[in-house]
C-alpha cells in the first residue's frame, strides 16, 4: 500500500501536468481511486501549503508554489533528465552548456540522497567528439531577440550564395540534425521564412518590438508547416 506522503506527492505531480480545470472525476480515474478520496487528499494538500484554486463540482487548478515539496523522480525519469541535459551540454553552445550544468545541480540539490546519487552517477551518457552545432557568434543575440520579441536586422547569404539584408521577427530556434534554424517572420517578403544561423553574416537590433505577437505568429507558422 502506498504511504500517505507518496500518495499526496503523486496527486500533486498529476495536477502539475494536467490541463486545468482539473475535475475530481478525472483525477480519480487517473489515480484509480474514488472521487471522495480525491476530495480528501486535495484538502490535505491545501493544509500542507499547496495553493489549489477551485472547489467540488467546478474543477481545480494548482498554483505552483516554491514552498511545496519537490517533485520526485523514478529511476527512468532520472535517466531521461541526464540524457536530455547531456545532449544540451554537447551541442556546442557554451551558454546552454553552462545552463544545463546549473539545472543538473539544482535538481540534484532537491533530491533525496539515493536519488541524487542515481542522478550524478546515471548509467546513461551522451558523448559527441565534436559539438553538434558548433559555435555561432550571433546565436546569443538571436535567442535574446526571441525572448524580448525584438526585430533584428541581419545580413544573410542563402544556399545559392546570394547576399541580402533582412529585417526579421525571430520566433523560435530549431535544432535539427546538425543545423540551427531560426523560424521568423521576414518583413522583406512579408511572410514566414527559415534562416540558417550559420548563414547569418551580420546582425544588429533596430529597437522595434513585435510584442505580444510572437506566440501567435509561431503558432500560425507551425500550423502552416504541418499542412505542407
């Protein structure tokens, strides 16, 4: 039989990953328990400090709180974390490599001793003799422009070797095979375009913001790509 703390942590994790509003009936089906048990455990979570909005009959929504107990990971989930972060470290992007190391350390600090050892000494590793994507001097600026939803001016050379100047609205960086590609709105073509990062020859900001359009533009672009 599952202990009380383990049962509550599993319910908490389920509420983290389910889209709100989360009904007690959905939770009961996922956990294989009665609706009454879900009501009781939600009240116990609230008493433990979890911020859970909603009430019986309407559904619930978990408000993430850093005071909550840390998430627990099973052995396979720990292996997935180490493989994912290991791949990031081997990309050849020093900024992301440092971020991956920091994430690993933060996760390890929240785990019980036995799980921490499994994380730090996992059986799964990623090894690449050379960085998968290489160094790109303009990648940090492109990433920053995506985050801040700022237009950038780029000098670009296409596959045929033709050079052009473009004003783009960068939406996302795609890691595919051994190529980094920026999905963007091209102001010159007035349409969506892909730009390989290794073909960007110059970059500068123009101070123009396209906030809050990035999410909508990216959604439309991905939909367009899926229809091809």
